[in-house]
DNA sequence: CCTTGTGAATATGTTCACAGCA
DNA sequence: TGCTGTGAACATATTCACAAGG
C-alpha cells in the first residue's frame, strides 16, 4: 500500500518470481472467488482483466510463472485456479495472527468476520492499558502485552497486526520480532526499522489520501 | 496496497511525473515531519534513505522532478522541504472527506485524530441503517445515505471513504461519483468499476496478509 | 571534505503478436 | 473460431557515477 513499497524481504534468491507479481495474486484470487460465488465456472484472462482494469497479457504472464492453469480456446476453470492460487500463496489453511492494540481500530479488526474464510484468524489481542485487560474484542479477551511471548510461541504465530499509536509501534515491533514474528501489518503511521528477515506491510489512509490529492484540483475547507 | 495497484487515473498527460514517484512523496513527508518533531533542522538523502530503506539516489531523483530543494554539501532543510512537499501534494490546507459506513471500521476512522494535521477532516458520516442515524461518531452524527448529495455539494467534497460491506460498495461508489466525488478510499474487499476520471485506492488487510504468506514457511492452525 | 542533481547505464516490468491447441 | 502461454520488443524505474557547489 499500498500500501507503501520497497525494501521488502524477498527470500526468493536471484532468478525468482518478482514481488510485484506476488502482490497481484491476492487480487486475482479475490476476484475469482467473487465470480465463483456468482456461480461462474470458467473465466478468461480477458474477462478478469476487464474486471480489474489491467491487461489480459499481464494476467497470463503472471500466472505463467507458476504453471499452465488454462485451456486454449476455453480459459480458466475458476474453482481450479482459486485452489492453485491458494496453494501458491499458502492460504489453503488458516494462519494464526496476533493483534496488538485494542483501541477503536483494534476493535474493528478483531470484530471483522472476513478474515477466516480468506486464511487468517486473530487468536489473541494485546494492549498495554491495564484498564482494557479482560475486555472482550471479537472472539478474544484483551491480554497484557507481557504475555505476548507465551502466546506467540504457543501458536507458532508468524504474523502480527500492529494497531498501536505511532510512538509505541517500534518498541512493540521489536518485541514481536524477538518472539518470532516474521510478518507485520503496520497501521501506525511510521516506517519501522526491522531486520532483513522480517517483512512489513503498511496501511496508512493518509498516505493514500495524499497520493490522491496530487491529482485533484485544490479544494480545501478554509480559504 | 497496500494498498493495490494499477489503472489509476493519472491526468498528467504524456511526459509527466510518474505515479510511482507521487506515491513516495507522502512517505517522505511523513518521515520529514517526524524528524522535524524530533528537533532536527537538516537531513540528507542518505539519512532519509536509511530511515526508509531505500537508496539515496532514488530520493534525490524523485525530488528532482519538482525542483532543487537541497544544498550541496549540506542536504535539505527539513521545514522547507516539508512545506514544498505539502504544496506539491496540495495538503497545505484541509480537505473535507465524507465517510460512508458507520460500523466498527467507520467508528475507528471517524474517531481517529491523525487526519486533521495531515490535511484531512471527516465532515460527515453516513449509513443506510436507520437504527444508526443520529448516533455520534467522532465529531459527527450519522446521517442517512439519502443526504449524501446535499452534503457532498455543500462542502464541494471530492474525497470519500468507503467503509461499507462488499455487497453495497459498488452501489455506494456509483452514488458518490454521481454527486461529484473524484477520489475514493475503498476498504471493501472488492475492485470497484469506476469511470476514468475517478481514482480509487484500496485498503484490504487480507491482500497484505496473502502477499506476506507467500514468503513464510507454511504454519497453519489446523493440520 | 560533504552532498546535491543528473545524464548514462542497468535492471525491471509490461505489452505485443503469434504459434499452437481445444 | 477463441483462447493460452511466451519469446521478443518496448516502456518504465532504479542505480551508478561524477561534475559542480558549499
């Protein structure tokens, strides 16, 4: 995001699959599942491209990195291609995720019911505010941050969501990484400093807004 | 995403500034403001690159599209560069934003106090659930979606946040565009179909997760 | 010394266009 | 016919490396 970019951990040595290609696969998958839910059985790179606003050649090229999933003259079987993409992305199962931060955003994330069927489950929620401990969020109860190590170890949890204020984000990230987390989705509006083996994705709505305003005619509230 | 990519409205005709460069400016700005708040007065492309995990050459090249902001031997004056970036991105003022969807996510966004000092203010919140109308969210009170046209017109609002369920998102987007909105930040997990003059940025945490799992050793809850 | 700004060189990403097969 | 998969061509983005200035 987005999302921001660059400096992502990409362990796929030298001549491997471009990260930008990997980044498009989840979007393909999301759209294929929509088509599937609408009862479609087959699609083509052209149809998919139209739905996503990208070229059919790009879709074919992207998929060709992983195998030959289509049939000439026919296109792609939707259910089959979904399965393949899920396997490639390793979301043909459910990943445990820990969430740090039980503010409004943490509550929204913990209550979101769209994770499970796309491969993720929030297994624990942490906050450093003792007034919040024991509070219910989604299916979980808020725990103190000091229990992070045990919980991460218990679930072998590799993924964390950071939904804490900017000034705490780096310290919490350090702690998570220390206990074995390797992927962080960071909602705090800062760039984290992490070791090479850790990957961070960022979500900051203001970054998205500021990208959009460049293209707008200035139209502010004051003046 | 993070945001997802491609097919963005870019009115800057032929030989203009690459969109990917524009997308990095908000990140530079965010980091410069952090340095500023820490009392620093001057920085260099090298220091900034280190903080962001990108090359100093890239930062210099990006900035060179817009002018000569630095001093050889010295670097960049932080306050000055912030001002310039804010002007380029047109965030040297406050943009009115409407928010559609008053669920958990809508509440989190409406209560977030990090918008105003970065150039944005949520001026109205809408929902189609009559039970929610009148409810307080942040500084606003939920209104029915039928009042969208008046409110958007009143504020000349060009930016909207879509925080509604996926199945309503396209219809709401159509309505917003009809009333004059030109930029949409979409939290619903679908790709919107919009006319060429409208730009959409997407935020879907699952897309970010699925991008990350490609690089992890499979480690699921079951099996 | 140091650091910027920038052409040239390199690396990466996208599209074209077509052979081959259902 | 209609569509995939793919090298070759093209387009875009990043890095190098250095002249010039404080």
